[in-house]
C-alpha cells in the first residue's frame, strides 16, 4: 500500500497545520515543502510539523527528532555529564563508530552564542544538550539527519543577507490553469506572470510562466505534475514520463537545487505516477 499523499491533499493538510498555529509553522508553503521532504524520507506528511522548525527562513530538525531517528537507526547515546555548565554525550553507531562530544557554557560564551535574553541564558543545559546531539549524530551517523541542523544551531547562524536557493520563505502561490482531464500532451500557452524565474515546458522556447521565487517555482512544478497525473488517457508510467520531460526542460535550473529541493521535485514526479 502506497504512503504517498496526493499533492492536492498535501495542500489541504498544510493549510490546516498552518492555520492551527499549534506547531510554530504558520506559512502554508513552508509546511508543504517540509511535508514533502518528510514524505520522501518515508515519514508521514504531518510529521513535518512535529519534527521541524523554520528559523530565519531555514529548515531545522528538532533535537528530539534527531535523537529519535538516530536511535531508530541503531544509534546509542550515553550522557556522561549533564549540567548547566557542561554537557558530555558519548554517541555510537554500528556503522559509524563512537565519539564523545562535550559542549560547555564557557565555550558557547567565547564564540558569542550567549546573548542577553537568549535561550543560552535561560536554558543553558538544554542548549548544550542540543549542540551535543547535532554534532554527535552528524559526526557518527549523518545519514539519520540528512544534513539538517538543530533549531538552536540555526538560530545562531548569521541572518541571510540576500535571497538564496536554500530559503523556505513565504511566497505567493498562484495556481496554474486547469489541464483537461483527457490531456495527453503538454500543449500549453504561456501564462502572464510578474515573477522572474521561468518554468519551461517541453518543445517550447517560451516560458510557460515566471515564478515569484524558488519556492513558488517548486510549487508550480508540483502543481503541474499533479494536473498531468489526473489525465485519464495516460497510465502511471506515461504520466510519470511527462513529468520527467518537464524536469528535463528545466534541468539547467534544477541542477542548482540542493538535495532537499531535488527530493521535493522527485516526489512530485512520483505522485503523478501514483495518481
């Protein structure tokens, strides 16, 4: 039985999660992007709200979620010291060896992390623990966290000065026009958009639309794949191939994506084949 959630259902779920404000994620696009990543990793869509934060426009995997994934993958940790001044954890995994990681409040203070009113002043032990978890797991068995940092780490990053391809900022989602259910070819007219990032379609030198930013482009790509997936005259393999052709038409831009963004696109293509 497939665990893939159709894109339209993802949008409804993302809106419900964002509107609830229960998990600190209030932007539908952020919830949708993170939910697609969670689903691509084999987790339920809604676990994105439980496991992730978005800090300064960057996705961050919560420390407890890191620990849960690490332990589920066979990892172990032994807390040797656990105080407000020093936290030491010994991390081990059958495929990654073992490593003892120590973080001290003095170390955090020396690199400028301890600031007035910050979590480092209010909850030093928890902050030290999170740093140990992130460093230890990424060093011993990074596959369980797929390159994510903890919210405590991301909060200490320099704020992004310019828009970059890794941000998960809010952006307007302008829906694509409906494709006929019996569509068998990507015969599309260019859409007038005020964005700057072109979304190309096969066998056309004219952009189908101009997305507002990276997140908008990804969502428009996924929405178009969903509409292709609704074709009654194509089988699953043919629908999937249509979406792959769409990706090939934009491969120059897609090559600049990070692994998470590429995962989202691959999930959209897989959804079309499963529809």
